[in-house]
C-alpha cells in the first residue's frame, strides 16, 4: 500500500481549494492508494471558508479519484476541528478533535469532540486522531483495543520547533500499540498575518522503524503488517478499554 503524506503549504483559502485537486493529481500519478492532507490545511487558524464549500470540494475530488482513500483536515459545520475521510465520493469517517490544544486557545475556537473514530476500509481498519491527540496514549490505545486498527493517521498543525516531540510521540504510539502510525503535518503557512513553519511528516511501522519517503511525500507499507512484534496488546494487553470513547 502506498500512502501520500502531503507536504502542504497553506496560503489563501480559495487558492488552497484549487491546489487540493492538483495535489491529488500528483499523488495519483505517483501511484498512491491513500492521500492524507494536514489539519487546517485550507484555512489555518485565521483563514475562512464555508464548510459547505469545503465539503462540496471534498465530494467532487473524491468522486474524481474513486479508488483513492482521502483524508482531509477541515473545520466542520458544528464548530468542531474535524478530520473527514472519503472514498468513492462519499464520507466514510468523521472525527472531531477531542484533545484541543489550550495553549493556542483552541478551546475558545472549537468545541471538543467526544469520541475517537475508526472506519473499515479496503486496507483494513484505520483510526484517526488530530495533532495534539497524539500526546494522549489512551486515544490510540482505545482505537487499537476496541476497533482493532492497524493504521493510525494523524493530520497535524505542529510547529517545527517541537518537531522532536512530534516524532517521538508518533513512534511511541506505533510501538506500544503494534500499529503503523502516519503523521502528516502542514509544511508551512502564509496567510498574511499568520506565518507558520511546520514539523516533518513521518511513518512508523509497528516495530518503531521509520519508513523512508520514496519521493518526499510517498511512502510504502505492508497492511496487514507481515513482521512479528515482541508485544502485541491484542494478545497480552488488558481485558478491556472504555468503549464509550469509540465509535465506528
């Protein structure tokens, strides 16, 4: 399976919508099976786009690439920081960020989500969390134990100055849950008064090995994982997790 983790530069929202289609075309030409866009990639914190316009764009682009599994980071109609996954022109997963990043005032911008989310896909069960969620081990743990995910996708808006923390957390979540973890962070942003330099993109396998990019954005992994892990939480972990935190 080939995953395209976009190295996205966020500019003006209208331009971003147009460029989303161009990015999908590039990913498709490279042979990607899945395409992941970062958190807030259309707007950043300060840009504005109507949720209806974004959703219409996602539907059209997904319909135009019906074999591609696509994850978009956006902001929903319900004032949530939402990641939304599409396949064949329809939404197959929506996740609203549970652990908002209070130091950036996210609790003033959005309402918290109340469930972690996973979906069945042609590549097995995939879970999604957003950016700051990766700091909380219970997020990925419950998705592994309750939803039996094999891959966790983490769209993010994470600063380069804390890249080491971001990389470490992604790797830790992969090792402790024996899953693949892919982190896709916005590369940079320039929205007039809002300038940002983002952290790197990373993909770790269940052993904590970092997968090298084939051409800066394209990665290849085995799903399901064909290697052996020393400790598989599905076999030796605790009997249960709080299912109230999960939804399909």
